[in-house]
C-alpha cells in the first residue's frame, strides 16, 4: 500500500487552526501506557515555572518550531538535507553519547544554522536519578561537556527524556541558567513508526497529528533517532513544510520563539575527564537496587568483565549476571571499601559483598578502564574471597 505525499499535503492544507492561549498546554493526547509524563504535570510545571519550563510560545504569531530528539544518528544527515533544501532551521535535542559518536554531524547542523540543545547523556528518566545529583553529574553535565568538546560551547536549553523532571530539578536548571523545553504538539512519530510497518502509512499518520493540532507558536516534537527507522519522520517533514507555509506559518528555532539565548554566556572549557569517584556512587547504587534499565548510565555497550573464572561482554550479560546474584542472595549489598585510586583513565577500587544479615559473601578489588565518555569500559575482578 502506498500513500503519496500529495495526500499528506492535502490533509495539511485543510487543517483547523487553533490559537495559542494562556496558560500553556499540551495540545495532543498522550499515548497511553507508554511511560510518558501526563499533560496535567506538564501544564502545572509550565504554570509554576514560567521562565524556565516551556510548552509553547506565549503569543499568537504564526511561527512554529520543529524540534528533533535523541540523535544525532545515521538518519540525521538525510533530515538535514531536507531542512537545507526547504531553508528551515530546527532545534535538535541530542544525547551526549551521540554527540561524541557523530561529531561531524553535530558540526554540520551548527554550520547550517540549526540550534543544539541537551537531551541527557544516555536517555534515562531523570526524575528517578535525583538522589545524589546523579541526574546532573552523569547526564546533563556530561552532555554539556560533550557539546563543549565538539563545538566549543554549552547549550542553555534541555529537554528531559519522556518529559519527566521533578520540581527541584527545574529549580536546579534555573540556577544553572538553563531552561527546560517541552512541547505543545507531540507528533508521536516514534509510536506511528512502531505501529505501522509501511513507511508511507506511518508518515501520513505523523503528518495527520501535526495538521490536527498545529497552532501559532507551537513547539513540535519529533525524533531523528530511535525505533525501527526515521524515514517516516523525514518524509512527513518534507511534506509538511510547504503545506504549513501555504497556511502562513513561518519556521523558527526554539530560542527565537521564546527569545532565549541558545548558548550559556559563560561556557567554561571543561573537557571530559572521567573520574571514578563521580561514577562509583551510581555504580554501587545500581548493584544494590538491581535497576537493570539504568546500566547504560555507567557501562559502555561493549563493557567487558573478566575474572579468574569467567569473562563476559556487554550490558545484557552483566545485567543477567547481577540478576542471578540477587536471586541467589536476596537483599545482598555491594559496598566500596576505602578510597578509589585513579591515574588518567585507569582506576582501582576495593569492594565487599554482604548478605541481608551483613555477613560477608565475597570481597575483592576491581581494576577498571574508563572510556572518554566517563563510563566503565572494562573491569578485571581480583577475588580475595570467593563467593560462598
């Protein structure tokens, strides 16, 4: 089944216009049961923090901002080609790990007039990392450092993965001179691409959402990474731009829409120097809470663990191993013993594993290597006492 871009254009030409209004609100329905923040929470925070937390522009100018999350990726160049062809500038909320992975794409986007912003380092739910400032140190700060390293400045704007931020985190952003940028129109491109295996169908669905809910001073959410493909999003963008222009809309970047400075005024050149002391608190916390979906915050994808008896590679293998230990020793607790030592990207720390009653299960020393991104790349385990 094939749907022409003409069908998308036709549907957009007859979209019903909605005016921007106060208070700011989410126009599109939330996709149910997919772990997204509720509209009520977003709207309350936008009202409570009007100069730090944004859903849309405050006026009724026929200006809209296209935004793209999660990249850069192998799909971003094709999207940049479309935006260049149509002379549209967009705002990209990118993950720090991908900024480091695709530095040339980052530089190209900046050179072509797009605006860059922070979308965390590895896309966790930041609201669950508030304790110990892990959300800031291991996610936002690391991404700021990645941008500093690649393009020489740090962004003022960020977008929280899944839309989740606690009020205290918003206050921290405010103190750091940053702003949280959410959205008023969620294209749900990830959802429609997931649900529709035919790209043309998915593209029409994406464009249909935007045409139904577009309004003056809208911030539109889309993605340039994640899912099976971003081709439907790129096709929808190519079709939507001329149709929305025909309706009188002008495309701007988020900083232009909200009258924000996109770069921190004082960007300290702070290259990424991974420190073991920053990483270990979260490392031990994850071991003790078995948060298997968060290992990417501290381990590289190809993390290697080696001991005298076994060797394993990858986050999944390590996560499965830890799940087995938790099943074998319910209530176990891994503790650091003494201070960690580090020279450049090599480190050493001692640990002990206790059972629920505080009895010693095992103890040892780990010799580790950190990656440029500040995660554990490998660990050699030297047991002083074997697992009982």
